[in-house]
């Protein structure tokens, strides 16, 4: 039997896949969108090389990974009847991590987040009916809390259907949680809500740059239209991945919902800029909150331009509501589950992350599939199941 994981070729999904492979013995059923087996393997390698050397990855591929080439938004993932039944029959738990993070596209969020989640839930129902499902873990987001201001939000208080949502991403993810609860009432379920996932607390390398680019723009401004004592809830990806892997593998987690966040330890903008200024030898910015509306209008205007300036402005436009809401998400549950371990503070790794990203022009220096290994990867489909 195996764990069915969606989103393994994505940023957070790669942490979950690597954590399962290196820290546990379970096999993995991975849904990968690709036109060929080799393309699927190369997509996985692009994602997992942040965590694994190629020989180790290749060994896992041959012994513990089964690739199912399909698309989350197609009925039955677009798999043949034989493949779909094999996926159902060999999956004893599910971690649904795949999602569209496109906060501007209602269409993409509806297709990937809603239709895709429904397909995964339907597979979970079939697995539960055939042989029983050990656990269904759903990776959501703290953005399901909707419009907030100057709050500390606990897990059971986050969903409030009377509140408006900031964007299609938050709206569809909130409804995905609703579907999980209503359609899998007899399955052991765990909901994970990461806060702003940014970087890795142990190393500067990252493969996800959108939020880093937004912060890079802010870090270069002499004036910041923010309140300096506002907190921003940032959590490193390695902590989020560890929490999901650890709790999913527990026989009986203490709770059904977890905020994967920095909680009350979230740092203020002043703490972040002071740390970055000290590390980089930069001049500290001045805070002028009264410029907020002017800044927002300027960002909206610049977002229409092409090039790096337009790209950075577009990212700031998308993330701006989450930068000024001064809301943190209580994390006492996950800290307790991890034996008291808290996430690394952003100031501990922010400068190395920013330097790495700028040095590599916000693109991960991915290694190609080793040419000498091409003939050695004729792994039969289904190996390791």
C-alpha cells in the first residue's frame, strides 16, 4: 500500500514527498501531469533536486515511487480504468497538496482547486468503500479566514461564511475544506492551513520566488507604506513540510485542523527591515503608513507594465491585502504535535534567501536529467507499488 500525494512537482509538495521518502518507509503514488514516462520523471527530478541528490532520487524512483500520469482536473484524472483502479486499490491514505495559487484567475482556481479537489475526494470515497482509508490530509491555507484586521485567529474560528474573501484562491480553498467535511464524514481527516510560506529555515535555496520578489521590491524602497509594528505571519517551507508529514503519519493526531504558522512569534516589519539592513549594510527604510492608498494606486498602475518592474508590481498587487491585515494565526496545536518545536524566525534566514534569489535572478539553477542515466531509467511502470 502507498500514500497518494498530489502536487509533488510543486514547491510545498516536494517537501512532503522528500520528507516521506527520507523519514518513512511508505511507498508513494504520485499524480504527475506529463506526456510521457520520461517527462514525468524529469518533472519530479526538477522538483525534488532541492532535497535529494540524483542517485538517491533514482533509487527511490525505482523502488518506492509509482507515477500515475494524469491531470487533476480530468474525470478520473484522465487515467485508464485499469490505472484508476490500481490507484484506488493501492492507496491507503491521501495527502492532497496540489492547488492553483493564481490569486487573480477565478477560472483557474475553480478548475484546479474545486474540480481537482472533488476528483481527489471521489477517489478517497472509493478507497474508503473498498478497503478503508487510514487518513485524508488536505492542504488548505490561512487565507480561508477571509477579511481580517489586527487579529489572532485560532483554527476553529477561522471559517466565517459571513466574511468576504480577498481573492478566488481564498474563496475556492474555503469551499474545498467544506467539501472535505461534508463528503468524507466517515474518514479520518486532517486540514492543514499554512500561513505565508517563504523560504527554508535551514538553507538559502528555494524554487518558489513569487513572494520573494514581492519582498525584494519592498526591501529596495526608501519609504514603506506600512505600519512598522504590524506583524506578518511567515513560516518556512521545511517546517510546514515536516508538520504535514509528521501529523499525517500519526495514528491519532490530537486535532483535525492545524495552522502551520508562526503564530504569536510572528515578527513585525520593523524587526524584518532592521535585520535585513544590518545583514546587507543597507539604509533602514522610513515608515509612512499614510502613503498606503497612494502606494496601492501606484502599484496597480505599474502592474500593467512589462519587465521586472511590472512583474514585481503585479506580485505586490496580489499580495498587498495580506501584507496589511496585521493578522496572525495561532500555532499552539502544531507546536505541541512537534514536541515544542517552533518554526525558524524569518529574520534568521531572510537575507540569505533574498541574496540567493537576487544572485540567481529569481530562478532556481536546476540541474538537467543526467544524460548518462537516460538508458538506466527504463523503470517498468508500476515499479515500487
